[in-house]
């Protein structure tokens, strides 16, 4: 049986991981040439952290194209990111995600599962 303490800790850890990846990478230079590398780097950084068993990062290429400067790059922003992280504490596994909420105009972090 899954303990309430494990659930709380797993949910907390998922939130911490999403907040950390958001604040570490938002603002970095991004272009079509390095977007895939940045996605894999972010995933790798997430997987290094305790309790993380899986991660996925996607940079929205449509939004990237809309924001490119005449120098063919822009700064990574919250509205470009979709991040999913799976955290396991004991027998408890939770999936958290960071996804742009257009209605709120905010990169919302929440538990998926």
C-alpha cells in the first residue's frame, strides 16, 4: 500500500524538479540549430536529480520561429516549453508537467498522475 508520506514527498519532488529546470534554463539562447540539444540537455539534467526515473522536454518550434531575431536565435521562454518528469519515492510514482496555459498566460506546473 502506498503511504501518504510517500505521495506527499513524490509530489513535492516533482514540483521542485520542474521549478528548477524552468528557472535554470529560461533565458538561454535558443535556435533551430540547438533546440534538440537543449531539450536533451534539460532531460539529462532532470534525470541526474534524486528520485527522477524519466523526463521529457519539448521546445515548441512554432513559437520558436515566431520569436527568432534577425540573428536566428531568441531567448528560451516559458511559453515554448513542455516538460514532463516522472518521480518515484518508494512504491509511489508521480508524473508532473510544466505546460504553458494560454488562458492564464503562465507556465503552469501540475501533477498529471
